[in-house]
């Protein structure tokens, strides 16, 4: 009668695999949603705020240069200072954009890895269930061959 235990174990492996797979899939969907939310926050809030701050800082620097009485001509110190400020701001924006993209790709990759863990759990459960079914059939077949009854 041990084959009945094998069949019960096979059923338990399948149920556990399905549960674990769904758990990983839920984690994957949550990770993907959080990643999309962070990207939207950067695109709609942080990036525009950074641009507005940079514009304000540049305007302040420009007005301060004009108030000093210096002329802003190409190749001269005030112009070069403004140019350097613009380059620094563009670099800061490029770094922020790059970091945002990297965080997005990392989040998507993490969600995919989590989903694949779920698929792996499902596969593992199916393999274990199949081996238990084979053991059960082998035991039942052995019982029948030796006693003429499945129960042994």
C-alpha cells in the first residue's frame, strides 16, 4: 500500500510547485510595477525638478555676471564660467538619466529572474511528482506481480 503514499506525495509536489510558482510570479509582477512607478516618478517629477533647478541656477549665475558689469563675450572669463556651468549641468542631467535607465533595467531584470525562479519551482515540482508517480506504479505493479493484488 505504500504506492498510495507515492501518489499522495506526487499530488503534494504538484500543489506545492503551483503555489511556489504563483508566489514568484506575484513577486515578479510587484517588482515590475515598482520599477515602472520609479521610472514614472523620475520622468514626471525628479527630472523636471532637476531641469527647473538648473535653469534657476544658470539664470542666477548669468544675472550675477551681468550685475558685476562684465560683458559676456565668447572666449572671456564670464562667458567661460557660464559655459562651464552649462556643461556641468548637462553632465549632471546625463548622469541622472543614465542612473534612472540603469535602475529601470535592473528592476526589469530582477522581475524576470524572479519569474524564472517560479518556472524553476514548477519544473522541480513536476519532476518530483513524476518520480513519485513512477515509484507508485512500480510498487503497485510489483505487488500485483507477486500477489495478484495491488495492495500486496
